[in-house]
C-alpha cells in the first residue's frame, strides 16, 4: 500500500461482462468496503462490457491488447522473462499505484515473473471448489463427499460432466500454477436437476459477487 494514501487501491483485470467488477463497484459505493477504491480497470478485450461499467462509474479504464508485439515495451521495465504485454501491465499498475490486483474474469495466464512482483497481491475468482491450499486433485464438500477439483476455463462444464451434486466458487491467491493458490473464501452451491453450464454459471456468479467483496475485505484487514 502507498504510505501517502490510506486506501487499498484495486487494479481489476477483466476480459468480459464484468459482473464481479460491478459487485466491487456497488460495494464501494454502498460503503461496504471502507478504505477500498478501484484505481484502474484493465481489459484485454476492446469490447468487454466491463469497460463500459467502469466508465459509467467514472473509473480509469484501459484496453490493453494482449499477446501482440508491443514495440518499445522493453524500455519501460526490462525483465526478459515477462511478456511485453506483462511489462506494459506492470507499468500501468505501478502508475496507478495499485496495491491489490483482482482477476475478475481475466482470461490470460500471468507468468511467474509477473506474479513474483506482486507476492500475495493477486487474487482470482474461480467457478469451482479448490482445497484450502489450492493444490491437489480432490476437494471434500461439507457433507463429506470427495469430488474432483476442476481447474481451467471449463470448470463449470467439468462439474456437470462429472455428475457431482455440489460445486461452488472461490476466491484464491494467484500462484504460477493455474487455479491452484491458497483459498481466501469459498461457497458451495448445489447442482440442480436439468442444470446447464449457463444456468449453473449464472447461479455461481451470484455467489461470487458476495465472495469477491468478502475476499477484498479480508485482504484489506491484513495489510
Ligand atoms: C466468473 O464466473 C469467474 O469465476 C470466472 O470468470 C467469470 C467472470 O464473470 N473466472 P464476470 O465477467 O465477472 O461477469
């Protein structure tokens, strides 16, 4: 945290609809997150609806093309193990004095070199249940059932395909291994009859909107 600024400044990274970003905006505007502000919203997609949400609320919002060759980025902060997009992202996060990076539907993997600059300061929302330390192949639900851990882009569909009765969402610290960092908070969600990936994901998002606010609150309380 910047010593001249008592707020916890969030950098929210998005790729799509930004409903979790909206949950943070609402919580801040409703005084549920005292001492927290959104310093910057970054999207790797120009048409991400989340960018509109940010601008509607007069928040700094930037479209950062990802994975393209960005000539000149090496002059900002040479760090050969990071991609040029990551170098640019790092410069933006520093410029806007971001303390905590929230991956809210951000669909790009961040390298170990990028993450090591922000140790325990990058959190992610994942639409499946991870064990406490984030690692391992199974998760034990509150009714004692062992279910597989679903990682990656299709975690919601994987839960349906596996025929599990309970899934959920969690917010966890980001480590170089994808969807495998220590869990900050989570909630189980029962899978209903006839559920599709869409209906289940929508119900998981409702839970996530509470979880992301709780996770940021916890991060604020330990800084
Ligand atoms: C969320 O379901 C989150 O779990 C996943 O991406 C989705 C983003 O949704 N990582 P939104 O853009 O916040 O609506």
